[in-house]
């Protein structure tokens, strides 16, 4: 997410895969049935498929049982009448790790690096709920695993980056990563359980194991880790998901921005967006982020990481078999034979959508061994594919397998480990479809449809960049869209049928390209997407602070969370966030009566997120006190009458 970062991605400017281009991009604004989509029953005037693709109340889909909110520019969280939104876990809140201190948040942000490592990190992103009991009790107490994507140094440190010190680098690294907290529903709402034997902080310096074909590879070896099997830290953690075996998957997204290269980067570094300039100044006091001294260190980031939230002593793992990318996240479907299929995308302009099919079936828990432990190496063995979306409404999954097609030593791939480390270059050679920033995915296992948000891509069709294609039909795509597909036969099928759920936009916009075809409340830049227990599809938006409430976004207000009936296509605004924020992550208790969602980077400054020398001038949420610093936070949301959220 962190959209201002992603807009700068320009490492894939090539115009290959011309087979996807269409001569008349306007014709894709109103979708028609292609040869591979016959029988889907298109509603051509809406660009929405009428097939029963969602769960819930029969063929009509799940109901939208609330009155949609109007757009808002207030520095506040707003939810429909009859709902409560509680700030549960803001940046700086102590986790309550068993046996450790609980340092209180200091409003002037003067907490030390050591204290930050015991507190909620900065800029909450993906999150998931893990019940601690079976049945109804599981909806009253559980764990939240939460990503902390990046930091704003102007907010994190008194005085910002002036002066820049080793302690400030350590504190920034401690504010990254993942938090696991225990939460409980009580009479007045939700509370963090402190101390908790489950509470844990994983930071930019926590040891990670490397699993899969890249473990021990020569391109993963460094002076500090000559074996190439242990990495310190995880960075840029964005979207997340819960696996069927009870673990947490988190994607490393904007990791390239922590490294600095030589004046002339290598071709490999350029393809991954690593330049001499860096958005952070870590290399000044932590030399492992200097690729001149440590050229292999960047290869150790960009992976999907797996964490067992139930075991705070476990070592998290980077799953190299899923491929290296600017991973937004990863989501698991299960085939009829019990194998795991992991979908992922990378949130960067003109990059790709992937799926991984496990070699083995998911193993059940057994006496004394949890399902997480039984499947400790499940994601280390299998086949990775990249998507090609064709103009006829059909698509293919292209295997990223060493020796297959052009993926040979002669083309720079010595072995399977190198194919995975250089997944972008491999996907380039295979002719995969360059997408408009694929972000979150959501899997409706009842219908078999897989959904992906394509947030935007203002460079689509511009000089020197790839043109429009069937899957990405708008030039200068500032509004984004949602694509979906259904595999042939099962989730591990080699082909698929695809269409667009919707093209985001504002129907009142005078520019036809930015109107979209939404039925209901207007929005743009879809990001978070998730199904609730009833089969209602929820969409969070991430409009850049540089464009929010301007131009085509002038009527849409602050970023918001919307509910969508995936059958009818109706969209309704459920939550509006404070000034400058992004709405991200959505997870539910099993009974669907509490939703947890994250408010990220409130007060983000136009163009450069927040001023690196001072606290934000744009928001005081959630503390709302004079001079207070805006704080990302997790919300708990419920209906006052105890009903199902959104119903």
C-alpha cells in the first residue's frame, strides 16, 4: 500500500506481451462476453456479471443491511447509525508480552528503540483474527496478528531525522514488522489482554529462517550469513491472511526502498527498483542496507513470510517457493484433493499476479502436534505460476519452473532458486500480463471465484510505458478496478475464465474514463478486499494524499471502507476514515458480530506522506489533543444491537 511509494515504481517499463493489447480500449469500459465467458450472463449496461458468484442469501447474494454513508472530509472515523467503532490498539500501545515491561506511549514520541520493540508498531496494515476457543467462545477471545508496514520519521522521532543517529535507525526498525496481541470482548467493548503468553513483536531485526528452493542459495549468502539460511527482519509488511492450518501469511512489499546502490545499479537491482537514492537513511548506520558492501542482502527480502501466532517461541519463515516480489500479501484456497493454492500479487505498476500449488495435501493436526506444526514445510514444495489474461476472457497460468521454456541457464537462470529470486525477470520472459498494481486478493471458495483489486496505474498507456490491454483497459488509470477469475475445474487448474467485477470511479465525473461503472456509492483506488463470514465483499480504498479530494476524486472525500454484494454488484459506503488515512485490513470474529479494521497513516502529508522534520499538520486522530501526533490504529466495530456486521 503506502501508495505514494508505489506510484514511483518504474522498473518494468518494457512493452512486451503485446498479444494482450486491444485496438479500441473504450470498448472494454462496458464489458462483453468473450468466447471463454459464454453463459456467464453479462449485464452489459453495468459491466457486472450476474452469475451467482458470492455466498450468502441465495442467488441474490448477501444483503446490505445498513444505510450508506455520504463522503466525509472530517478528521474522524464515521460508521452507520447503530454501530460503534472503538480504537483498540494504536501505534505505541504496549503489547503486554509475558515477562516483559509494558512501556507507556509517550505523546512526544520520545520512546526508545527498546521500548518501541515492546509496543505496537507504526502504520498498521493487514490483520487477521485467530480464535482461542471452539464454538461461540471463539468469537469472544482471540489473537490479532497485525502488520506494521513502514515508518514516518517525522512522527516517530522527536525532531524527525535531525540529527540522524543509530538509535533512530534501531527505533525505526523496531516499529516495522508484525505484532501479535490477545484481545477479549467485554461488556463495554474489546480490550487487549495484558500480560499475554501469546503477545509478540516481530521487527526489522528478528531472525527469520529461509524455506524452500532459495534456502542456502549463493544469491542469498552474505558475510553475516554465509549459509544463506537466516535473515534478520521483515520489512514493508503489507496485506495478510490466515491459512487453513492456522498460521499467518504476510507479504514484504516496499522492501527495495530501504537499500542504496552504487551510482550505476546492476541490471538486477534496476529491475527491482533499487537505486542510489533511498527513501530511508538506514544505510548510514546499518551497512547491510548498502548493496555496494552487501550485494545479496536485498535478495533476502521480497518474500511471503509465515508466522505461527499460537507459538511465540517459533521462528518465522520466509517461503521462497512462493517467489520473490513486491508482495502485497498471499491468500490460500484448498483444492478438492486437499492441496494448498496460494494466490499473490505485487503492488507495483506493470507487475504480476501469481499462484503457487503445493505438492502435498494439507495435513491434519494430530495428538500433540498442531496443524501449524504438521504443515511446517507445506509451502516449501510445489509449483509457482504467473498469470496471463487474454483478450477473449480466458487466461493461462505459466509455470515458473527452471528449464521450462526460456527459463534456462542461457537466459540467466542457473537453477530453480534463481528463478524464484528473479521472479520478475522470469515472468517478463514468459510474457505474463503486466497489471495495474495488483493488491489484495479474496477467495470465495463457495463459488470458486478469486477477486483482485488493481488499485490504479496513472502511467498505463503513457509514453514509454505499456499500453492498455484486456485486463487493464483504461489508459492513465487513476481510479483502478477489480478483476476476478474462476479456474478450470479446481483451484489448481491451468486455465481460467475472467471478467471485471467493476471499474472504479465517480459516475458524476465529466471525464468518461474516470466515471467507471459502479452501481451504488462511488469510490476509487480499491485496495483491501475481503469476504466476511456471510459472503459479503468488503473493499477498502487507498487514494494517494497527493490526489485525494482533487481532480477526479474531488467528490469522494477521505478514504473509506465499502461493502459490495458480489452477485448484484451493489456497493455501499460503510466507514469513512480521518484525514490523510488509508483504510486497510479487514477481519472478523467467527460469528461475524465484530469486524476489525486498520486506519493507516492518518495525517499523511500531500506528496511525501508526512513532513520528515515535524509531526503532521493534517490530523490529530485518534487522540485529538492539541499538538498530538496522529497514530495508526486497529478498530473494533460492532452493531449496538448485537447483530452481524453489515447485515
